[in-house]
C-alpha cells in the first residue's frame, strides 16, 4: 500500500513542481525526519514541503482524494513528536515564513510555518514584538494556538490571546478565512479544524528589552528554592508590575545543578526594570546576574544555548494555584537528585495579569491565576531516558500528594505526555470547553479528516 501511495504522490508532484519532496529513499530523509524528541519511533510515508497556501490547498485535496493519512509539521517540538505518525505523509510547513506588519503597526500576518526565533527577529526589525516562548526552534503557530505560556504573558497575555484572524485550508481543500466561532476554537485547541496557512496576531511597540537569568548559589538547592518562593510570595503581595515576568528554573549548568529566575522586562522604563531585577536578585544568595538590556534576537540566541537540540523521554505537568510552603518543600526534596543530563529540568511559569483574566473568545481552559509546572524528564542520551523520566514522575507524584485544593483540574496540553498513543483527557485540557470543542469539530470537520492532530478528537 505504501508503495502505491508513494507512486501516486510522485505522479501528482510532477504537475506541481513548486512543492518540494523528500522521499524515504532520499539521503536527506533521516535529517528531515528528526524532531526534538528522538524517542518517537514512527517513520512517515514521506515529506512534502509546500511553498505557499496554494500548495497546501492542492496537497490537502490530493491526500483526501487518495485516502492518504497525513500530519502537519511546523517546528517539530511537540513533546511526544506527534508530527510523525507511522506511514503518514508529513506536510511540512516550514517554508511558509512570511511576516507582514500592518500599516497601523498593531497587528501582523504571519505564515503558518514560521519558527519563534524567525518571527521574533523579523518583528524586532520592525520595532514591534508579540508574546512568544523562549525557544527559537519551536513552531510559533502551534505554540500560540494551544495556549502559549511565555515571558511576556503577564504584560500582553498568552499566545492564544494574540490571535485576531486565521486563514486555513479546510476539510474540503478550500482556502478560507476562519469565522469568529472557529477562531475561538483556534485560541486553545490548535489545528484540529484545518491546516493553518497564516495567522493575524496582535503586535506591540518594543524598542528595548531587559532580560536574562539571575543565578543563585545552589550548594543547598532545596533551601534556596524554598526561601526564594517564600520571599517572592511576599513581593507579589506588595505588587509586581505587569511588564515584569519571572520564570523559575532548575537545570544543569556546566558546573552543576542551578536554581535560577529567568526575567524579562518589556516596559519602556529600563531603569524601572533594573530596579525590579535587583529586587528579584535579592531574594536568594546571588551567584550571577546576567539581566541586561538586549534584543529579541540575542535573547533567543541565549535561550537556545540552554536547551539541547534533541532529547529522549517525556514530560509531566501540573497547574497549581500557589507555590505554598508545602508545595515548595515537595519540589525541593527532589532537586538534589536531579539527574546530571542537560535535558532534565523543571521550570515554573506564572500566569497572572491579562493572561489570567476570564475570556469568552477562547477555549483555553486555565484562566485563573496559577503556576504551570513544566517537569521535563528528558535526556540527551537514550541510556539516561529512564532515569530522567523517573525523576520527573517523582516530582509530579510529590506535588500530587500536597493539598488537593491547590491543584487545578486543568493540565497544559503542550506539556502533557499520554501513556497511550491517541488517548487525551479532553476535559482535563479544556475543562468546561471540552464539549464546545467537540461540537466545533463536528461542524467544521465532520468526517474527522484532520484526524492525526493534537488532541485527537475521534
């Protein structure tokens, strides 16, 4: 069957020369196949690389007419590597990287395959910015549509909150603009309703950026973590401006494990940002403060240096209302046993400000102020995978045994690792919006043509 599908695909591509093709026999196939999580065992049928929306349209029509299952890839950072499915054709959108800033400089239209680093660099050149995550090789559209935590969320909101419009290729292979009902689904549920060929997003003026990592002396990492969170809570109670976003992280540096506060200040007053940087640095035994005035491209380059190019393993995640003393102690007990692999780490994202406000135009499930725990059980060497995953599970289990009322019922879909392929607890991701998403799927993709999506709904 695969041979017949490949033969049909190659005949089709002869009359669509703009679409690039990577066949299984190609020497580049193994390189193109690579996704961030190398533990994904699936081998796709082949890769096709559309160069524009019209290419996507004809490809969707072709796979539908031939009954070929397919997936869509942007960055390839889905933590389970689900851009790859055994025997499925991959429509790789990474050539669609255009960015056009509107004349009023309040929005931009970005193509569906752009990576976060590319987007940040192009917007910076225009004197504007938009919320992103911190890893440049992550596909922007997927990051934004599934929620999009990041270092600008307290100021401007989540990635999903920036979406103003979308152009899609629907289940009939038609290029169409998403209506408001469908846009609500895109703001949280991703591409389960069609292939996104572009998004129109909010952008904001940004002429300067203060960002970096505050590294703490971590000889007694458990105590440093507990004491920092107690002091940070007091600072929060006094009031922290929305232009300041803090992400806590424990990771392996060249000289051992470290606790750090990663800081971004997106306000106009850099001196005020430096004041707050000093405030955060005073919350623990300071080792080094790298916070400085920088640019979005340089900030991405620095962030990329902290993250391995590829890993093996899986992640865990929980949402909690507060980092209570009990919760801080539960996490801290496991920090001294952090495996030494650079792929193993934990980071804590805080949702506050506009991103934590209730919204009736989004299906994103967790809108109350909270912390999202990103527990990464990954290793750069396959032999260390089990050790890393056990450590991540131990922390998740320890957190789960703390006060139940502090743990939210919702879970962040982009960090969830299922134990069974294709089984996603929809209500855990979307809460009261779960039924609404199923109804949208029935209306906009009634035959579940876009089946191999995250989450799988049928």
